[in-house]
C-alpha cells in the first residue's frame, strides 16, 4: 500500500468565518449611520442609498457575465461598497451620481484589478474621489431641507462658531452617513464586539490627528475645536469603516500603527493647510498607495539567515 499522502494547497487551517459573514457584519454595523442619515435627510437619501447599492451589485453581476466569470455578488462585498459610497454622498445628489459612482467603484477600482482582495485602494473612496473631481459642484453641495449654508467643518475653517453637540448627535449638514458621530460609534462597537476589526488603525489614526491639530491648527488644546474636528466630516466613518478595510490596510501589526499615523497626519494637513475643510477620503487613498512600502519596512525578520533570534 502506498504511503503517499494527499497534499493540498494552503491554507490548511480554515476558519468558519466567511467573507459573506464578515460583510454581513459590516452591513449590520453600518445600519445605525444609514438609518440616521435617512431619518435626517429624508426620502431622497433613501433612494440614493438604494440606487447606489443596486448599481454596485448590477455592475459586478454584468462584469462577471461579460467576462464569463463566476458570479461573486454572494460574498456581499459589492453591497458593502455601494453602502459605503452612498453614505459618502451628499443627501440631495441626483440618483445618477450613485449609478456612475457605483459602476466606477466596482468595474474600475475593483474588478479590473482582479476582484475582491486584489484592489489597491478602497473602491468606495476611489469612486468618491472620482465623483468629487468629475462633479465638484454636485459633490460639494450639502444644502437640503432643514440645512442651508456651509457644513460645520467649512464654518469651522472660516473661523465661525459651531454647535459641537449637534455635530455629535448628527443634526447638521453633511453626507448621508457622516453626520452622526453617535451612530457611527455604535456601528464601530458592533464591529469590535464581533471581532471584525481591532483598534490599532482607528486609534492610531484618531490620536495622531488630534496631536497634529493641537500642534498646527493654532487653537492649541481647545477641547471644543478638537471635538468639532472629530465629530465633523468623515473622520469617524473613515477611521472605523474604511481605513480598516482588510484588503487595503497593511497586514503587519507595526504597519497598521504606521498606517494609522500617516492617515492622521495627512488628514490634518488637508484640513488645516488645504483649500478644503475635509480630507479623509484623499488621506485614506494616499495611505492605500503607501501600504506596499509600509509592509516592506515593517515586515518582521525571519528566524535564521540574519533574522531575529528566538
């Protein structure tokens, strides 16, 4: 009898946690921010969310069909991409913005690079940056019923006073999913409790950002100013839901801390010294591009051959 054993390709240890289950957890965690955004901005926000998610799902289905590939929408990653993109859109943006953004996120940023696990940047943020560049006036118009004028961050940058409590609750102008700090943090707690993310990237991101604005904003350790910066814009949504993306963050532990610090510094630079009051999307995109270098620098040395000793 042959003593040969069947040898299969790695991984040899498999987990019961599937991609679809992780994505389902993310959708669950995004629910508080999504529902609050719809409550805050009305039916148009709901339509925009549904259209954007439908666009990402249909784009992935059509792309797979044309390329004669297995349909991958069952992993729910397209739904998460559509939902994240929708939450980063102005509530009164026309429906076709969601269609174009969803198609760009899936086809250009995700599928053309090989699909889930191969994209070099976060698809939702890549699409948002594309939309901001292509349709600037639409993507920077946050006026809607009940909210007129500049966003709190824009008012803050102009030297005006802002209501920090309203920003924390979410009763302010902004994108559909970024306004309520409370809703986002509830979702973040869900992700942490379900062990979907840890806090290395979000905490290093937020702490380094606070240090930066304390040093360079000219406001010093002004708690009201710091609170407004943290509650305003997409900082919390980006820190917990997009900077933690498994595919586009570093895999090394040290690298994740470095990555978070880079994001905090870049966001601070964009917000304090840039023309725009925001900067989270561009900070995370640039951070994504630096991930290969971060991983190369922070990769642990192997044992032996000049590596670290046990």
